[in-house]
């Protein structure tokens, strides 16, 4: 069954599915404009009949790091292997870009462990993720997600803090 890069025509379905799970914090809420702007990050899964089954995105920070975001399968298609199909496609995409490490934050580490992701105990090892999302996240000091990575953790970062460094140190401890 097809796994393909998303097109702008998919943006409404992607937006509806991602935001259907943002209320309880399962996924980060993403405005429609942001989905459209970043639609090229997304990969979608379709049934053989062309039905939209789910999606996932690969955000590129740089050659050192990418991130799996917004990976979700529609409830009626769960358990059919489409989540792992999407994850494999995103990992292959990272490889095609020559990116050495793919990270993500999740509440379901078991799902990602089976695809070779490992738990990153010290989030400070992923500073670009912290600079991009964590410091503006409402759950900054009560984050219940597990940081994970696939590949070799980067020894460089390219984003800088928007908040005082002390806040980020608090986050990382
Ligand atoms: C997580 C999700 C994408 C998995 O999609 P899926 O198509 O149902 O998963 P698959 O059928 O590919 O499952 C493959 C394996 O992962 C396991 N798995 C699936 N969902 C899981 C979950 N929530 N927690 C732990 N393991 C899970 C399955 O048991 C299966 O293992 P098996 O091969 O040993 O039987 C889907 O459940 C979903 O959309 N969840 C809500 C959104 C979400 O939580 N996204 C992750 C945010 S970081």
C-alpha cells in the first residue's frame, strides 16, 4: 500500500488528523498555516483504494539532526503496520539527506524502540530540539515525554536560545 510524500492537497486531512489528537497533548497542535508551510516535511500513508490512513513528518534541523513529528494513524487503520511503515519512510528520508541522527519526544517509547530508537536520558544532548520547541512549550517544566534518538547523537547545534540560558539549564536537569 502506498507511502508517499504529501502534497498541498493533503494539508486539510493532515491538519484535521494531527489536531484531533492535540487536545490531550498526544501531539503538538499545529495551525493550518504551519501545516501548509511545512507540507513538504510530511509523508502520508494511503490504502490501495486511495484512502488517507495517516501521516508523519520529518523536520530537518541540519546535517547533524532531524526530528520525527506528528506521526499518527487514523483510528480505523491502527494496528495494520502503517505507523511503522511511515516511521521507516521517514528514517529512509533522513538517510537520503545524509542526516546522522533522528530524534523525537514521545509518550509511547515502546513503539519507537522496535524501530531502533533509544532513550536519551539527558535532553541537553539535543539542544536544537530544546531551542526550537521546548522553551516555548507550555509544558516546559512538567514535560512527561521521553526523548529518543536513532543514530549517533550530534555534537553540534545550530539554533540558539530565545530565553535566558538558566531556564534551559533548569529544563535539562
Ligand atoms: C502510534 C501510532 C502512530 C502507531 O500506528 P499503528 O499503525 O497503529 O502501529 P503499527 O500497526 O505499525 O504497530 C507496529 C507495532 O507498534 C506497536 N504499537 C502500536 N501502537 C503502540 C502504542 N501506542 N504504544 C506502544 N506500542 C505500540 C504495535 O503493538 C506493533 O507491535 P507488534 O509489531 O509487536 O505487534 C498510532 O497508534 C497513533 O496514531 N497513535 C496516536 C498518535 C501518537 O501517539 N503518535 C506518536 C506521537 S510521538
